[in-house]
C-alpha cells in the first residue's frame, strides 16, 4: 500500500494560475499535476545522468579497446 506525503512549495503567481487553470481544464487535482511534473523532472534528470555515464563509459571502453588491440598486435608479431 502506497502512502502519500504532503509537501509545501512556493511558486510564482503566474505558474500557480497556469497550474490552477490546467487543473480545471483537465479535471485533475493540482497535487496530481505537481506529482506528474515532479516525476517527469526526475525521469528527465535520471536519463541525462545515464546518457552522460554511458558516454563516459564509451570513452573508457574505447581506450581499453585500443590498449588490448595494441597488446594483441604485440603478441601476434
């Protein structure tokens, strides 16, 4: 069973009005909109970190591949 926690945030008035308007337009509670927005933000940040990590790993893997290739060339001489 999932539990919910209550948080308090401070946002610009213009953003509040936009969220309030969207809440009414889409018939969704403001808290649900905030929850979805936070989830999307976390997903985006996590994906960005993963992309960065994979790119860094690719550079390391390329370096290792070159070392192994050179070692193999030495062995095959």
